[in-house]
C-alpha cells in the first residue's frame, strides 16, 4: 500500500538525463547534475519522502526554461504513474538563480591594454572559451540594472606544483575544487595590483 519515494527519486534521476540529450538542442550547452539524494534512515522502512538536489548550468534563458520545464514534467509524470494524490506531488524549491556573466568587450580591451605594464603580455589570456563555472559577481554590481563590467580571473595555482602535475600528464592539475589544490599566496598581492591598475585605467581620461 506504500508509495516508495526512493524508487520514484531514482526514476526521476534517470529520466532527467534525457532532458539534455533529447530536449536541449545539440548546438546549445547545458548541464543537469544530480548532486545528492536524501531519503530514509534504515533498510527496512519505506521513507515518507525523498529530496533530490540538482544543479543546472546554461548560457541563455531559453535553455534554462527547457531544463526547468523538463524537470517539472518528469516529476509530475512520475507522480501520476505512481498514483500520488495532487497534494503529494513533488515540490520544486529554487536555492538560487544566477544569470550568465558576460564581460563588456570594450571595457575588457581597455583594461587588458594597461595590464601589460604589470604582467607579461603572454600571461594575459583572452582566448579562454566560455565556461560553466558559477559566478554571481554580475548580480552584486548590477542590482537589477544593466551594468557594464569586466570580470578578471587571476591564476592562483602554485606554479611548481602545477608544472609537476603537467609532467605527470594530468589534464587539469590541482584546480580549485581539487583536494590537492594549494594556493600560491603571491597571487594575492598580484591580484591587488591587477585590480588597482585596471581601476586607474577606467578613471583615466
């Protein structure tokens, strides 16, 4: 007579994968990750509920809506298939929502031009492709308004450890979400110089 939320949660996780492969256009980038499932406390008790935690990454509002609509349809479909009453249907709680960060091209060029005075020009990278990293900088400064901004990433990996990892054939050695990652503290004053130099360029006539 029970309605097993563990089975339903597992079913949902598998069906979510088809949103990326069958609903998002192949030319568009999107990520849907199930990072955690919480349900039950023992092996012989059917729990009353299950919590499935997802993380979404996207570059445009259209793709975002495809992801959210797909999740909602799958949830409701599983609820119907398992005979749940409407009040027991899955509920979606949004932890947060961050729009894509897109630096202003003109402002970026102006700042990069002056950074050559404090950095080896070869170390000023402008060819890095768009990434799915999560960042809310654009929300902090925009305050709901369209604001021109330039987001600068300063490398903080310890150079000796990085080079050693490269020699070992590691593709992305010691990135900041890696347990072996160690910050090169010299990056802190360097980042301060970079920020101050860029800011002075904006104040300059």
